[in-house]
């Protein structure tokens, strides 16, 4: 299966309309990315307690896909680069409702003693879950890994109710 440039079938400036097959093309493009070499995704759908003012790695519970042995037991927090290159790491984290403090997510690599390459912080939400999304591009040598860390300052323990992460190799 190959990538199809959406602009080749839908060009708004010329008046061409979206063909009926456009939805199928988008689906095939997403499958192309998922099935590209070196890609993995995992999620956590059970609560993980995060203590106040404590940076904690998210422990993922279920593999969504892994075509290159990049999420390995017994390391449920780590997504491994099996081939050196540039990688996109993208994360979604949902904290339980809390009207106090801040929530943060950090993307960290094992290179150089655990350097961060992505951070998202925001005030906790009292009207619902606090949802943070963060993405970053990182160069990883083979057998290095990335992890998702979170922190919260609500004054007491707070759960991460759900988390998802994907690591996709972009190139050399």
C-alpha cells in the first residue's frame, strides 16, 4: 500500500470536489503510517495514582500495535528504537478531575541521562478531566528509548485515568 497525496484528488482552488473515495484514501494513508517500518502504540485504561509533586513514569498496560518489538516486557514505561533514526513520539494523558494545582506531561529520552524533548503544563480542570497532549521529534540511536512522565500539584494523590502513546520512525 502506498501513500496518496490528498491534494492530487482534491484541489479546492480549481473547484474539484472531494470524490466519494476520499474517506477510503485517508484510511489507507493512516494504515500506511501504522504499517510503516518501526512503529508502536500502547495505552493505559486503568487508573495510575500520581502522588503530589512527584514526577512519575506512565506504565502502559496494553499494546495497540507493534511491528518491530518496540514495547517490551518487563519495561511497560519504555518505547524502544530498534533502528537508529528520527522518531515522532506523541502522547495523550487524561488526569481525573481536580480543581487545584497544575498537571504536566514530559517526553523524555534515554539519551544523555534522560533529556526532555517535549513538555505540556496546564492548570487542573475542575469541570472535568484535565487532558494533555504532547508530541516531539527526537533522534534516537538503536536500543535507546523514550518514556512519558507526568506530574501534578493538586496537594494530594491524583489518578491518570487514561493514557496513549505512539512512537513512529520518520527516517534516518
